[in-house]
C-alpha cells in the first residue's frame, strides 16, 4: 500500500499541500501582475521575496507529498517566508492582486505552522 496517496494522508496534511500549491501559483501570478503594472509594484526586493515565497511553498508541498519527516522543518521555513512576503506586499497599498497574495500567504503560513506542531 502506498501511503503517499491523498486518501492515506491526514486531512490537515492534504489541506496544507493544497494551500502551499495554491500560494505558489498566487505568488507567481502576482509577480507577473506587478511586472505588467510596473512602477512601484515592480520593486525588485518585493518581487524577489515573492519569488522566494513561491519556491518555498513548492518545496514544502513537495516534501509533504514525498512523505519525508523533514517537511516539519521545511514548513517552518515556509511560515517565515510567507509571513514576510505578506508583510512586504502590504507595504504597497491596496492593489487587489497584492491583497490576494497577502491572503494566500497568511493562510499558507497558518497551515504550515500547524504542520510544525506535528
């Protein structure tokens, strides 16, 4: 029996995988939105942080999908990056795409934090 299939994983773990995957996509979409809009939204530091957040979310989802116990450590790092990304995006006003990214990052951080508690 393969324990890495969704039906054999804990519900919270599956939800965290989904949230990480969704946040990865939202960060990438938001980067493109910011580049298209230009100006202050194309801030290199913010874009780099969103890119790092996207990578960390993908890495966290991958670790959980593989069933490695190290997902706890990786999810802990994801919490930090997602929160920092949300804080950074909040600095740029009330753009709807950025708000969507903030919301996704905060939900992902909450979900990953639950994974760090085992």
